């Protein structure tokens, strides 16, 4: 028995075109491949169980203080619109924190588009049958998969809100990455006139897996999630952080032409720019951006003050008002994390790659990038 989304996907013109041999493959083999991918993509959100997941995840979630900004954009939009949340991607904790921020405020969490590496073992069963996550094969060139994924997401958007990460995977360098257009393109083909995209930015004082990401900087290969999880548990000892989730004004998409490449690129650039502008500038990031290999406290305060002035002039979403405040709030966490060292009125860098990771998180907001350290 086919579910309604699967039936709707199979009825779409682009799927029928593929099955007729438009891409050089037709007949039983083409149908088998399309159905196999649909089986892989199929997901179910069980909301009551979803909310209960907060309890077994409490050992991690209690270490992250959730904060939200501009929620009024969401509460106004949910009354009359289907929502596609487009967020930057910092950490594996993003897809725990962001839906829970919505749930904390009485907004039903969306279905999530997540990397297929997260779907092995018990976690995969939770994603597939509870949270309602859609497994995404990133970087695949298989036309059968890409057509099926696009059609599936388009049909999901007619029935559910969706949270996705336009950068694809997490940012290993810390910087805001370029946008991948696949799921945005799927949204344009959804034939959902009330659909809006809400740009969403998540920022942490400290990212749980900062060392794992910073030392690799560029994602060279997909590592098993179980290995990453074990490393994250190790780095969670003594870990505490705030997570700021900032929502932007909705971007309507119903009027855009699905087949227009120029409109797709214009929308993608607008989403990235909005996310970048919403990103919360926290004390740890601005200390990292101003830091030198070795610097006196007073000199560092002065450098931070000048950075704050520049960021304020560019209308950044500042979470700090002065160099003194930044050091009061960031020096101890960075030192406890082993990233910097305070010695006789001076600060010295201990983990250069990790400090650069945090500096790059606000590089897109600065007029002259690539200038730290």
C-alpha cells in the first residue's frame, strides 16, 4: 500500500518523464530505482514521542542554554503559511536545539532534512520514525536520485514545514559557506503558493565539536557518525554554552518561476545574505577575531572595541557591547576549553586552529576578511 506522498511523487510529471526514458533509462529497472529511493526517503514524525525525546537527550541539552530572537516572524507566518526554515549549520546539536526552540514556544517542530550518515543504528530509527528526518545523499550525481529527492521534498512541503541547511553539511572552517540550491529548487517546484522561507541563524558561545571541525577544516570524507558521537561525548566534559536561534522575516517563494535559473540563484543569494546578517555575534567569536598570538589585555580590549564599531556600522546582530564585556564573558570559557591562556595580564593562543575557527564565524560581517591572527 503506497502512502499519499509516494503516490503524489509518482504522479509528478518529472518522475513520469524519467520513467519514459528521458534520461536513457526506462522500464522495470527505472521503476525499481525510483521506488528504492522513495523507500529510503520515506519518513514519519510522531510528535508526542518527539517531545519525549528531550528526556533521554537531557545530558547533552542541559549543557546548552537555548535562546531565541525574533520569534514573532514565525508565530505570524504559521497562521497562514507553510514554512521552510533555512539555517546555517554549525553542529550536530543544531537539529536538536532549533526544533526544540520552536517547541518551547508552542510551534510544532518541522520535518528535518539531514545527512544520510545520521541514519545508521538506533539513531536512524529515531530519525525515520519519530523526528521525521529525511535522509539526504549529499554530492550524488545520480539523476534518478536527484529527481526523486526533489519531487519528494516538493510533496512534503505541501503537508509539513521543513528545516534544512542550505550549506549542506556543517561548516568545518567556521565560515558561512556557499548555498547549495537543490532543496531550494525543490521548494520552487512544490506548487505551494503559501510557502515562505524563514532564514534562521544559529550561533553558539562554544561549538561542542569545535576541535573535530577545526583540525580538519575541510570535509575530506564522510566519517561514521558513531565515531563522531564518541568524540563529541569526550569533548562534552565541562562543556557549557548558549545557543542563539535568530529568525528573520519570511521570504515568499510562491510567485517565483520554478524553471528560472536566475530566480533560483537570486533567491539562494538572498537566503545566505539574510542568514549572515542574522547571525549572533557572541563574545567568544569577537575575542577570537581580535586575538593575536600574544597580546596584552588592554590592547585586546581596544582591538575588540574597534571591531564592535565596525560591526555596528554594518548593522550586525551584536551580542556584546564593549571589549571589556567581551573579555569578561569569553576569556574564562576559552581558557577552560584550552583555546587561550591568560598569563600576567596577557593572553596567548594555545589552540590556533580552534581560535581561527571561531574568528571565521563572523568573517562574513567584516569589510576586510581573512585578517585575523
